[in-house]
């Protein structure tokens, strides 16, 4: 069994959901979808990652952001962090994109 890190040592994955990815009425659903997505993904790599999903109302903000102790971490440093837990960063990003697409479908099927 993997030991879990204290929260302050975990890498926070902040994923901003664009309302448009939820269809033409996405603005009506985006807040609820963020809660739904966090609930579904909270345990994915839970030993070393934390998850936050927020609506992406401001397009100047990045879609995905990484933080440790409320400090933004570069993609390169996030990749190094994940590598230390044997998580391939490129695979992680690809799986995350697929998971979000699957969650959109699941959200509307519930």
C-alpha cells in the first residue's frame, strides 16, 4: 500500500472547465459539473495529488494549473514531481483529457 502524503506536500491539479465543453447551455451546468468531476477524480493518484475543478470564466487563465502550498508550479516541475511517483506526465495529461470527456458524458447521463 502506498503511503499518503500530508495535504500540504501534495501537488494540486487545478483544472478549469470551459462552460462550452458542456454544450450550448454549459453556463447552466458548469458549477455542478465541477463538483461532479472532483468527486469522481478525487482518488486518482490520491497518494500524491489533490484535485480542484473550477469554471473557466476568464480565458486568460490556463486550463490546467499546478500548485504546491498555494504556489504555482511550472509544468516542468509538475512533471518532475509526478515522475518521482512514477507517473508519466504525458500519459497523465492524455488520460486526464479522456477522463474529462468521459465525465461530461456521465454527468448528462445521470
